[in-house]
C-alpha cells in the first residue's frame, strides 16, 4: 500500500468527520426534540454521494488516491453506522420501539433509495457531459 493512498484517506477522513459533526449538530439543534435527525441526514447524503461518485468513477479516470480520498476517507467518516446502531439501542432502552424500528429500518430503505438515486444522477451527469442528452 502506498503512503499517498494512506495520507489521502486520512485527510479525507478528517474532513468527513468534521463535516458530519458540524452538519449533524446543526440539524439536531434546529430540529429540537430527541429524535436523531442529524444522523439520518448525513447517512442519506452519504449514501447518495457515495453511489454518485462510484457511478461517475466507472466512467472517469480517478486515481486510486482521489477515489479513496472521497469514498473511504471523506464519505466513510461522514456517514456513521455505529451512531445509527447506538441511537437505535438508545430508543429501544427508552421503550420507544416503533421509533427505533422506523429509525433503523427507514435508514436502510431510504439509504438504498438514496444510493440508487445517486447512481442514476451520476449516469445522467455523465450522459449530459458526453453530449448524449
């Protein structure tokens, strides 16, 4: 493994983690209540963006360092499965069974939809840039 690849992932990860913290904190502050909307938003955004980048990278020549910076580094740190599972556990421990089910199941389903939309958006952008639209 090349040092440049490791550095790219580390720098991307730092940016993704800080971005998640700031955006999630802002959303949680604005939404009020105890439901973890910040985590929902960052995970759905990350699902869309990861599929978008991977969809474009199938057609563009991204270097391994660039692709890893964006996908493994930035988006890997931006999204958070561990927070989703902990917040689901917290809802369950508080007896909020339906919100826990909707929260965890909803993120999985909506994450798949967001990823499909991201991949479709990448195709549309690619065709538009290549003059096929």
